[in-house]
C-alpha cells in the first residue's frame, strides 16, 4: 500500500478537498513539482495551472487554479488557491468563450494586454483540465 499524506485545497469560497493522497502535482511559480509522502518542508507560490491529486494508483482529481500558495510540512499539505475549479465543474463552453474573448483582446491595441494574457492562460488551463 502506498504511503498517504493529508491534503487540503482551500479557496476564499471554502474547502474543495480534504483527504488523504499519495501525491500532489502543483504549478509552482518556477515550474511544476510533485509532492509525495515525506517530502521536505516547503512553502511556494503557485501560478496558473493544473493541480493533480493522486488519490491512489488508479484515481486522480484535477483542479484548475489561478494562483496561490502551497505549504507541505510533516506529511500535511495545504494549498490556498485564489480560485480553483474541479475538472468536472468546469463549463467548457464558457471556457472556450473566455479563450476566444481573450484572444480577440490580444489583437486590440487599446486593450490591457497583460490582463488579456492572464485571461488567456486561465482559459487555456480550464480547457486543458476539463478535457
């Protein structure tokens, strides 16, 4: 049997996950990384990307997050996300609309390009996680 550790995913709206896992992959600001049982203590900022909870050898739960923080200490991981959506809760049609809208704004010289790029990354991440 695999070594399990406690994992929580929290947002301003509440708890999205609270249970035991065999691993968690997160989008660290400097790149993705995987935390397993007995991982060294770490605190990291997170970027836009997928969070993959490995429940066991056969089951994963994915979330699309827009940033936040993660802490792993003594086989307990807490992830504080700005926003997070479980893959099954993502509205693919809405994510495609957001993607198309952000792409259009990227071509508009009057648009806030930084915001459009962020919105495009968020939409791409939602689509990747949902599909």
